[in-house]
C-alpha cells in the first residue's frame, strides 16, 4: 500500500439517479441487491475452516451492501434537493431514516449521541461499548487535531467514489492536512510515518521523506497544507502516524516527532454528515 499525492476536486465522484424506496426495502429484506453492491474483498487465514471463511465473506458482503446502499441514498438525496425535487427528496429521506433504524452502527451512534445530549452517560457508555465490538472504527471521526511542541496537525479525510472499485475491494480516500507552527521557533518537516489499518485489523507502516516531494520549512505563525490519498481494501479503516521534524534556528538541534492523531477512513463519512 502506498500513500498517493493528489489534488482533490470539488464534486469528484458524484453520481445522479433515483432510488425506488419500496423496491429497495424489498431487496433489503430478501438480500437481493444488484451485483454492484457486492464485494469480493475477504481476509481469512489459511488455517480457518471453509465454513468460517464463508461466514466472514457473508459478513463482509452484508456490511458492504449496507454501506454502499446508504452512501447511494445520501448522494441521491443531495441530487434531489439540488434539483428542487422535494417530493423525491422526502421519499429518499424516509428511506434513509428506515435504513438508519435497521443498521446497527448508525442506530448505536445516534443513540449514543442522543444519550450524551440528554446527559444519560451510563446509557452513552453502554452504546459506546457496543460500538467498540460491532465497528471500532466508527468511534473515530474522519478528522483529527493534535499539537506537539507547538506544532499543530489537522487532518480531514473523504471517500472518493470516482476512483474506487468496491466490487474489486478497492476503496480510495483522500485527506487534507494542515500543519501550523504555533511555537516561536522555525521547524522543518523531514520525514513522515503512517500506520494504516483496515476494517479487518490488518495494519501497514509507511515511511517516506518529506511530504508530496517537499521538506517544508514552517516559520512561527505560519502553516503548510497539502492533499494526499490512500487506497484501502475495506470500506472503512483508520490512519495515524507522525512527522519527524527539526528546529533549524540552532545548529545541532535534535529531531522530534509530531503526532498525527488517529482519524477514520469511511465511505459513510461522519455522523454530522448524516440525516
């Protein structure tokens, strides 16, 4: 797996079309989804039995079908609203609400948020613990913010549908990073280190010199931004890591690591983006 440099264009990957909510509900009950909603991406150890591998594959297919269906409905709701087709938008909105009621991850996230709002913290803790078992990555935001020795690193990720091929187990995520030097010393970014983990718990370490071919010097009170991307073999996962940096105002200054806090890679996006 490699981290790829790219420029993110607004609206990349958008599609148009409509969903018949009644037909969608019938398909959901029967499990009869179109072929494009299915996946062949399965991770199973060679020591696993055939039945265990089939069970893992069924869970993976089911999860992907739900994720893709939900993402498609969100896209079509946006299209209907933009075209001012409010009757269609209301119909798709109802389908989304029905989906959220039936989807465990979305339901638990909503219940946890509501419990926190109502200060029912014991209930919120119970929902959080259930989420950790069902989908640990869902507890992360698709953004993160961390400061180390006055160097602040902010990240935001987004799913790029137009460069993804779910049927082949290929998902493409872009991320935007802003590094702000809030200290009183100039610092240079020398190296990067990423830890990328997919939904099956498989992690990969990625090291590289600088970022997007540069080793930027960031003066006090200034910042540096760049966009890059990461392919993944599952519909969701996580990234975290650090930048190796060095103060350049004094000869012989030691290098230090600046944390990149964990953030989620998810085709569903953040809860705040949901209906």
